[in-house]
């Protein structure tokens, strides 16, 4: 049986109407499938972007870690190569600073001798302090203060000696000798710095 299509007065066969309804249903189903496909594609795209970003971050982190490790190795090599020069510079600077301090304030030389006397804790009835002749006057000028750092009954002798470099001293007693020459102290400083940087 057919149906009359309003306004035209025509009768459309039932098969054509069924086909049209089927086509409309197919079209609706195709649209739904297309929407679902688009939604899946968008979700897949979003997941791919997320994974791509995660992979990119992971690769960048691995690259950065490798670069950082290389930089640390390079910095270590630079530090190791620069250490001897830095230590030499530090000891030279210390020598210059001490020399300048003694030049500006000669009483510093007496402080150096006093520190050496304190370090060696002299015993016996005599103490001989050997200093460079250019430093002797500053030490002799403070003889009384230095005598207070020697044993009470010990005779304190201050001797100018060219073998003792500037800004240092050698302390001799009946029981031993202390080398407090500046070069000896700077050598000890250099050894200590070298051991500290390599130990």
C-alpha cells in the first residue's frame, strides 16, 4: 500500500517510504558512527599528544642528565687542572701579605716569633731565636714580651742569621729545634692545601 504525500496529491509506494526511512536511519547511524569515530580520533590524538609530550620530557630529561654529567666531569677536570696554580697563588699571596704586614707594622715579626715560641713550648735554661738580620731589630725591640713566653729561668738570645729567610724564625733550645721560617710554613701550607684537595 502507498501513502499520499500532502500537497502533491501523489501516492508514494510503501517500499519507497520504507527506503526513505531506512536511508534516514542509515544516515543517522552513519552520523553517530562518524561522531564516535571523531570522538575516538580526538581521544587518540589527545593521548598521542600526552604520550609524545611525556616521551619528549623523558628524552629531554635524559639529555639534560647526560649534559649535566658531562659538565660535572669537565668542571672536575678544570678544577683539578687549576688546583696547583691556585695553591701556588695562595701561598705566594700569603707570603706577600705577611711581608707587607711586617713592613707596615714591624711588631708583627715579634708576634710571629711569639707564636713559634708558644708552639714549641721551650724547655731548658736557654732559648735561641734566629731571625733574618733585617727582622732582628723588630724582635729585639720586643725582647721583654718574648722573654715572658720562654721558660722562667731561660736565657733568651736573639740572633741575626742570613740563613733564615725574611719574616720567619728558627727556635733552638737545649732539647730541640723548631723551624718556623716563612718558607717552611708556606711549604706546609701548600702541602696541606694539596692534600685537602686530593684527599
